[in-house]
C-alpha cells in the first residue's frame, strides 16, 4: 500500500507563486493500475514526480511500501529511487553515450551489482530489443527508445512503476504497444503502476482513474477492468 | 571501470570540440604555471651561479680548525667538497687608518683554493711560493696603506690571543684586551693586487693577504670551506655536526636558496612568488571554470537523468572529478611540453639583458626542477578539480526536475532587460540585442570578466617589462 497525505507543492514566491498541488491525499493499492488525468498544468506530473522522489513537495507526506520517502537524506533517497521506483518520462531521458543494454542495466551498474543475465534477456525479449542491444539511443526510433526507458525502469523489479505521459511523444501504434507492455508487466510482476496521461482511451484501461484540476483531486473513479 | 567513468570517457569522446576547448584551457593554465615556476627556478639557479662565481662555491666556513676535525668533515656523507687554506697568522699594519682592522691576515692557498674561493686580480699575478703575496685593494681604500707590485715588506707574524684564547677572523678586533704573541719575522714580495675576497667577513679584523701554500711548513690552524651536496640542507648539516657558532655562512649564495638570515629578503622572495602563483591560479580557475561552465546546461540534464535513476551526489561528484582527472591527464602534459621550450626561448631572448645587468660570465640556462614541475602539476590539478567541482556542486543541488527540464538557468523579468530609449537608438538593433543578452544572464559573465581582467593584468606586466 502506498499513501499520499495532505501533499502540497508551491512554486515561486510572492506574486509569482503557483500552487501545483493543493492538499492532495490518496491511497494506492499494491499491484493496481491507476491513471491520473487532467488538463495541462493541472499538477498531475508534479504529483507523479513527487511520488517518485524527484520533486520535493512543500509539505505533506508520501509513503511508498510503508517507507516515508522524504524522511530520508539525499543519499538514501537516491538509493531508494534506484531500487524501489521505476520512472518513465515522456521524452525517454536515456543516457546518449550508453547502448541499449547499458541504459537498461544502469540502476544495477550504479549499485555495482552483477547484472542478472537471465533477467536482462527476459526483458530484452519482452521489449523486443534483442537485435538492438548494442545500439545507442540515437540509432533507435522513438518507440524503441521508450521501450529502453521501460526496460531501465523494470530492471530492478521496483515496487512502484511511475509513467509520465509515456506515449506523449510517440505515434498511436507505438503508443498502444508501450501501454500493452506496461499493463503486461503490471499483471506479470504485480507492480503498482501509476500512469499520467491526458489520453482518455489509455486512462480507460486502468483499474482506477484519478482526475486532477488546479492541483486538487476532483474525481476518483474505480472501474471494472476490461480484459 | 564504473558506469560513471564509462559515461565520462564516452562523453569526452563524443563531445570532441568541447573536450578540445577544455584541454586547451587546461594546457594554457599549466603552460603559464610551468613557465613561471621553471623561469623562477632558472633565474634562481642563474643568480646562485652568479653568486658562486663572485663569492665562491661553498656554504659554510670554519675559521680556526685542525687537521683531525677537517678529515672528519671530509668523510661526512652530506659534504661534496672541502677546501682548506693555512692560517699563517696576523701581523700589525703600521699606519693603518681603520682602528677596527689594523692587521694583515696572511693565508696560504694551494691550487684547489682558487677553484672554490674566487680571487679576482686587479693587477699582477698570483703568488707562486711562500715568499710572494697578493694584497687586497681595500687595504689602500679602507686602510690607507698603499703597496705596489714589486714592493718587499717585512711583517712580524703571530697569533692573536685574548684571555688565553686564540682569536680568528670570526672574532672582531678587541681593543685593549687582545695581543699578538709568538711573532716571527717574515719577508714577502708583493706580486699582485686583488679585489676584496668575498670570504673575508665585514667584521674581520685582518685584511686577507694571500701567499702560496708550503706543504712542509707547520701551521697554527687552518680555515675550512665546506661545499654540501644539497645547499638547502646547510642548517641541517650544522645541526648534525653540533655546531651552533664559530662558523661563517656564504650568505650571498644561500639567500638564493631561501636560506638567508635576512628575513626581509626571504619575505620579499616568497611574497613575489606567492602573488604570481595566486594571480595565475585565479586566472586559470576562471579559464577552466569557463570551459566546464560552457557545457553546464548539457551536463545538468545528464546529471538530472542520472539522479532520477538513482545516482547519489557523491557518485556524481566523483564522476566530475574523474572527468577533471582525464582532462588534466590530456592537458597538463601538453602545457608542460609547450611551457618548457617556451621558457627556453624566453631565456635565450633575455640572456643578453641579464648579462648586461647582472653577471657577464654566467650563462642564463634553462633549469628544470622536478619539484617546480610537481608544484605546477599539483596546482593545475587543484585548479581543474575546483573548476569542475563548482558547476557540478551547483548541478547536484538543483532539483532533479529542473535539471532535466533546464528551466531554472535563466529567469528573465521585463525590468531586468530594459534598455533606455537613448541607448536603444545609439546601439541599433544588433547592439540592443547584445546588451539585452548580457543583461538577461549577468551571472555567466561573472567568470568571463575577471578572467579577461587577469589576462589584461598579465599582458600589461609583460609589455611593461
């Protein structure tokens, strides 16, 4: 179970002050697929980044698997992100000088641990990247790059997968493929999946849809998942 | 090799232009440091050689010693050479104007003495036997006694004694308490007049007269001049042999090794060196900092991605230091490789000027010191690490999402880039754009402007010289 308690995030000061998150409280069940939707600037990405431990909230608490994320010091928070959180961005954010395998295994290599070859091969097969393992990001299509980013997020088998508009920069075919992959992993490994999107068709595939507007939760719907 | 080191090396390879600019920056900074330290060492060596030529190649003199003690010093592992002359004795000079210096101090030299202790003849020749003498010029100018070449003089030569103690050239004239004893009459012919010997101290009571050494003659005492393997260890040598007084230091030579007792001279020497190195180091920090800062935006995004995947601050700072180390390994040898020949060229071009002012018979040679080079390398590395570490520290302290989005580097308000209408009219569109660009991010010029200032100061100094 993951929890968000009374979360606030304010940017700027004085006249330029913007409230991105306004006292948000939510619970996420383990293994559930939740979609967060909302218009541009509503605060959905800010919420996701706060959960991922990459954007420090102004106030409030976040518990992932019972651990208070922001009670940790910087070093412990970084290690927590590395081992417990899988974060996927809209623009892939791969390291351009590392090849596919190195980008995927980056969290493991940062830990100076030995790469589990079986796990890597399993992921490469799942992501359809076996033939591209030595390629650099600039030698891949947008969809392939996003699959590498997913592989990187999955490599450590994190407890929580967070995806920030993962199909935003992709064509519809690649977008559908990415969502299929995320759902498959969510089912296969029982990971909690929180996905930010403004595409309603993607949101409808989730177990739960949370709508955010002006930094507040305005709707929280649970739905029967279609197979 | 860690993944961070891999990223650094591949980044350096991928961004070839950026790497070359940074390496050039490092090479220039190292070149300056190497040039300054090598030039300083070469100049120090030149000055020391000049002083040796003028004052003799020795560090310590013991004015009243016996054969057994001399042999002991010859066996000392720190001693490279010893030079000994016989102290024949003192003779009262009748008609001397200087009441504190009324003796002739007769010494007997062999050939080896002339190699270590320079005797600059003004006229005549050196003595060839123990019946011939060379007298110093200041006997006439300071003592008022004039001898000519060919004169024959008779002296009552004896030992200076005070309260039962034998006195040497180290002991100043003690009026009323000292006396000349055991005198014997000696006759000499003057064969040459020399400059005041540099080894005759200012307070010495006797004018140094030089005759040739007679190996069979019995002498009362001897003066020993010690040349050490390492002049810098003079104090340690004196401490090791347990002598705290009764010696004479070749101060004119030792001062160029920073061993002078003259604190003002030492202070001046070290202050000039410190100011020069500080000036170069500050300039170099700005130069290299600029090279690292130029690619800051690109780096910030990469740092952001790495941090979001779980890199710790320590890992990122280590990777930056590794990058600095790699850049240093490329730039520093280039800087040294160009710096040393550049100094050699400068020395060749300025040798004539130095010989006009200082020593005509001492060549101004390139002197490469391992310590000076090590200092240059160390300062260069410190500069690189500081220059690389500053932007990296800024990056790791920036929120991760700001690093990735890069939306925090420049925050512009309308007021901050406002230009007056007069200025706008004067500058036209191009000038106004340039001024606005300057105003929108003044922080960028914080390192560029002082860097330009440092260079201007250094160039002005060179032109002025």
